[in-house]
């Protein structure tokens, strides 16, 4: 057993440098109880659906989500809208398709197989419309930031008056949790900016939590499947390990030696 | 190769074996006499074989869906994660598999250092191992470039730029490596090609590594030669097979934990941002397994000398059998070496830690001291220690310390149990 302990401590030692890279720049993030953490972590379905509403009514004005398709919205482990709902959502967007038989591009209502419609034609257009700052694509945003969900959740609630002495350029805002504290995005959420279709009170905190949950799913759509399979796989491995351990003891009992 | 003549029982088997002695080989592998006192540090050879095969199999599947193009690589990785059946599982096994591979190889190397497995007559096994390790680093580095995230791109830029330190031809060499004037699509496609090639080179070298091992046989924790076959050995099958299997399962539990519950913890968040040649990340850091060498590189103020120091840090291992002048293999019987061994382990861990930190202030100072000590260990301490050290008398056979014997043997036993 001592060997095993050593192996584990070596693993931990090797992980330390990485953990420290992240913590070196970290401020204390706001914490909330995420349902998707832990061995059996699952998404809160209602929160995901509300989160989609926040995304589509607020964030999507500037932020694309180019790796997601409308069909994902009805898939297992996600917001799990019904297929009819997902179809209706898709159809509410105009998609450019073509060229048709005449060689013309044309507009049609979205289908389940379409990718999320982008707010801007391209990165340059997005920059031009946002004072030179590109609103990052949100498909994997949670995984692309050191603090993950806690960072996004905090950032959304981190808008404050700039401390005296700090000079902010035009179109730059102060945010407690942003790297360097300067952010081009103005505070996107304010109490009651949207009206939740399920009647939940749309406070900034609630919306931050919902939309961050949605972003987590967007970045990691297989999270639930992964947790479920992981539990089974590890239980299976542990049982097999125990069986093999006793077989090993049995086999080695034939020789005068320890294992 | 075989220790005794083997004749297949069946007529067909004999006919085949006379033409291609595969059955003789299989018989050799099952009967292969192995010291029976091997501890669990010896199970990492099997674990590494598992890692290599896992990487090759998952890598093949990934290559079916991945697109090696600067404009499409990042997207194709997301396609694997989202649209390919169990693509997320295969990619996470492959990405974390690289880390597990290095974890295992470091344990394997440090086991060798502790028990003197690199010493005569096993120098060739050791040197092949070092070549495998070098190829692993090349494969891992190029593999990390393929998702074409920010760390991929900038890591590739930093590492390939090291070649510009070569006097006179440096710039030309870098342009040649890139296939252009910056890291771009030609760089990505050639890295993909090489990333696909190297594992098979490693596989070939692994065969040689094992072949070379089977000539003298395994070293063991006591570090003395073992008569084979004898009461000191057990046949590889079933004894070592089941023990390696047990250790492998333990390893797989750790592996599974990373894959299923912390698949991104060993990676860098910036690699989920698509490569952008116009934006440099705040800190460019390699994967954890390359950090000690990265620290050595940065601890030298001069670029060329830094590259030389980094390469020497790896290549010095290849001449280790001749730097270590002690005839005693196992650290169990070398009380002083044992202490220096653990200092070296701490030194490498410290180098790994400062490699992840910004190269400035105290971190830089620590990196410099640790780098100096690293070379001191191999170039001064080991040669001198072998000549000066008073070692503990060796037992006559590996069964002796196990069964107890003279007071010295009891002491050896005590020491041995401490490190097991």
C-alpha cells in the first residue's frame, strides 16, 4: 500500500505546478453551488433552459456560438427542449443558404441541422461593431478561461465603479474579475433585463448562474454522459482490481516471496 | 535468446516453427525467468507498453476525423468532441494518455536511477530508453500543436525558434522547419505527419528495448546478478503477468479519474482559444512534463547556451552508465547515493515548479541553483561518489536478504523494506 500512496503523492506533486499557474493570477471568485460538479454532477435542466434564454436574448447580440447546432438544444444531457421547441427556435432565425439553381444566395428559416446563426458576418465586422474588441465565440469559452465557470459567473457580476485614480478610456469598463480589470464589454446584465418564461425572478445573480450553466453545457455537451460512464468505469476497474489482487496472492503463494 | 531448446508438441506447430520460430519466441516470453523480488516500481514497463498502445489506437481514430489545416484544425477537434460518437472519450483518453505516459516514464526512469538499472551490462537498454524518451517528447510536443489553439501555436513558435540559436544557419533552419516565415499551415501539416510517424518508431525501439532486456534479464531491487533460471526467479507467466496486470489496473483507475472527472486539468485553458498569430498569451508554458527542461532553458541568460544546457540535460542521461563510477547497482547498498538520489528527485520537481512560473526574481534564482545542481549531480557527485562511498556489503543471492542472514543482511533487508 505504501507504494500506492507514493504513486499518488507523486501524481499530486506533478500536478502542483499546473495548479499554481492558474492560481498565480487568481482573485477570489464568487462561488455558487454548481449542480454539474462532482462524481454524479448533472445539469439543472431548468437552469439550462433559462440560460439559453439569457444567451439568446442578451449575449447572442454580440457573441457567436459557432460550434453548436439547434439540434443540440433537444439532445440528451443538454437543455432538453422538445424537438418541436428546438425546431421552433431554429425556425425563428433567418439562415443564409444557397446558391440556388439561379446561383443566388437566399434566406430561409433555420432548421435543426443549422449551426447557431452568428451575429456578425466575420471577426472584422464583430470588431468594427464593438470598438475594436472581438466578442469571443462562446462555444468553448468556459474551458478557455483559467477560472472556468467561477470566473465567468464572477465576471458577469464584477462590474463596479473604477477605483479613484484609475483612468478608463472611452468604452472601457471596470470589472473586478477581468484580467487587468479593464473590459470593453459594458455590464451585460441588469435586474429584470429579460423576463424568464418560467417566471423565475431575473436577478443579475440568477441570470449569471443560468447563463454560466448554459455555457458550461455548450463547452462540454457530453459532461453528463462522461460522469455517468466514469462512475461505471471506475467501479468496474476497482472490482476487477480486487479480483486480480486475490488471484495474484493465490498465484504468488506458490513461491516463497512477497508481492 | 531462448534459455533452452523448445520444440512444439504438434506436427503442424513444428512445421511452422521450423520456418518461422514464433512459437519459440512465445515460449521464451512466457518462460522468461524474472527475479522474484521485483517490487511495484518494476511494473511500469508493462504500464508504458499499455500507454503506447492506447495512444496509437486512440490516435488512429482521432486521425480519421481530424483535419490538419490551419483554418480547420480547431474546428475539427470540436467536431470530434461534439459530433463523433464517443469522440470526447477518445480525445480525452488521448490527451490525458500523454500525461499518463509521461508520469509512467518518469517513474520508470527514476526507478532505473535508484536501482542502478543503467549499469553494465544494461547500458544499451538504457540508451535505447533515452532515445524513446526523446522521441516521446517530440511526439508529445507536436501532438500538442495539432488542436491549433493559442498554446499550440505559441508553444510551437517558442520551441521551433530555439533552433535559431544555432550559429550562422539558425535562421535558415527555422524557416526550413516552419516551411515558411512563421508557424503556419505547412508547419501544422508536417507536425501532423511526424506526430503520426513517431509512435511507430517508438514501437520499434520498444521491441529493441525489450530484446536488449531479455539478454541479461531484469535488474532487481538488490541489484545483484541472478542465476537464471533458479530459485531466485519465477517464470514471467503467470507470476509477472498477473502482478503487472494488477499494477496496470491501479494505474488505469488514476487514468480513468483524469479522463472522466478532470479531463482538462492537465492542459492549459488558452488552448481552447483558436490560434491567433496577432495575440500572444500572457504566459507561454509547455505541458507539465516538459517543465523541468523549460526551466533549465530559461535559467541560462544566453539563448544558444540555454538551448545547449537544455539538450545536455537530456543527453547527459545517455552517458550516465559511464558517469556513475560505482560498481554497486542498487541504492539500497549505497547510503550516500540514496540521499543524493532523493535530492535529485526534489531538484527535478523544483525545476518543474519554477518552469511553470515567470522567469524573474526569486523564481529565476531558484531555477539557476536547481539547474546548476542538476549538472553537479551527474558530472561531479556521481563520478566522485562511486570512488569514495563506503557501501554496505552485498548479499550473495536475492533470497538471502529475504530469508534473513548475517547482521548485514538484516540491515539490507531493513533498508529495502523502507524503499518498497
